C-alpha cells in the first residue's frame, strides 16, 4: 500500500507562487488562528483550518501590471485553494524596483 503525504496549504501556496511568479521575495503568514472562533472554521478538519493568509510577493512578472492585475494573477494561481477552503487572502504584490530590490545605481 502506498503512503500518502499530506502537504500543508501554506506549502502548496508557496510552491505555486514561487514556481509561477519566480518570486524574488515570498512571505506567507498563516493568520487562521485569528479566526479560530468563527463558526465556519470550528467545523473544519485538517488543513481546512488553514483558511486565512497574508502573502507578500515580489516578482518581476508584475512589471507593467497594475495592482488589480497583480492580485488577479495570484488569485488565478491559487484558484484551487480558494475552492477548497482558503477563505481569505491579503496580498502585497510588488515589483523588485518597488520593493527596493535590485540595482543600487538606479538613483545617483
């Protein structure tokens, strides 16, 4: 019998965003504990309790994209998670330049 490895929602989110966005910075914070008393969350089992996340992603793939398009990119990448129990996602999406990452010769 084959064993089945269960991967947490946070790990799946990280893998999906790192791979697709080639993120220079990716911070994922599970803040589900702040919502543990909500009725809908109390009834969930397993990684379904991983329902609320803050995501900070810096990617050159965001160049030329407005904030709405950046968020849509992230939501599209995580659509299966949103359909399977991910309830809330707070997104900070920046380009490397906006995040102050990259060339130090930009302003001299």
